[in-house]
């Protein structure tokens, strides 16, 4: 609470949870889900899950084998596609066995299962960040730069891992090159004003609130730390000047009344 009180004082009580950041992250997720090369595989996975859930025999046998159920894709739920695909990937062997016995629909090829695994990796990070920034009991604006920088680094690690995969051995091309670039572009366009001080819409309030947090300030690059420190100093100066001006005005009014 001491940190939040400090933030309230510093930003005149206006520092609250910024849900707009979450909505912007979901926009980037939709770019991923609507990619021309990935969408057919995602659609195929959805059909498998929907058909599975509609079959009492398949669902019963699956529940008996795993103690789990497949997760439906709900459009109004954040990161719903990731949750569906992560569960599907976790139980791929029972799913394949039960499909072969009971369901007359096309299954996923080995190459498509590989693609699903790498669809999950970036979306899982988006899910984690969304959960962290959705906290209802604390101001989370000071965490936004930390998580967004982590998201950018995670996408870089996914891109590096994809370069090491032998997609031709699965008779497919790497379908991720364009979509990773598209997400990078979306992150620069949407929440870039949080982490990129060269962005025309850069808002220093985010890094300033991070700078006020004793532990998280260590995660800021040196350049942004200096910028946050200067921003806070200027804000304090403007507050002092504003208070001084108001006091002078009060004195002036009092003298005129006398």
C-alpha cells in the first residue's frame, strides 16, 4: 500500500489500472489468430474440439483416460484460443487414439501439431501478461513497461527457436515469419507509447511509475531511468510552482478584501 499511496500522491490520484493496455494486447493476439497461414490450422483444431465435446462416447472415454475435458473456444474470453490449443496439445495422444476409434473427422498431421506447439508459445506469454495486468486489487501501471519488455524479448526467443526447426522435414514451410513481424509491428503501433521513448505518442507516466517502485526500477534501461527521473523532477517542480501561484493568488485576494 505504501507504493500505491506514493503513486496516488505523485499522480494526483489518477494512477489506476490501465485496462486499455490489455485491450491493445488482445488486438495483437487477434493478428496472430487471423494470420492466413495459421488460421486454417487453428480452425481445424477448433473443429476437433467441438466435435469431441459433442460426442458423449468420446468425451466419456477421454475423461476416463485423462480426468480432463477439452476446452471450448469462447470469443468473449481473453486468450480463449490459446487455452483451447494448450489443452489440446497437452493431451494429444489420447485425443488421437480416441479420434481414430470414434470420430470421422480429419486429424492433425505431425507438422500441424508442431505448428500448434509454436502457436501456443507466444500466445501463452500474452495470456500471462494479461492476467498480471488484470489485477483488481492493486494499481498495475508500474508493471506495464516490465511486462511489455518481457513480451518483446519472448517473441525474439520464439523467433530464434523457429529458425532452428526443420520445417521441410514435415513437408511444410515455416508459417510464422510474417505473423511474428506483424505482431512486432502491432506491439510497436499499439503499446509502443509505453516502452519506446522515440514513439511520437510516448507517455512517460508508465516509466515514471515503474521508477517509483524500488525493485522494478532496476528493470528499466538506463536511458529510460534517467528520463523517468527527469520527468518526475519536472512534475514536482510544476506542482510546487502551481501551489506557489495559488498561494500568491489567495494572498492577493485577501489583501484586496482588506
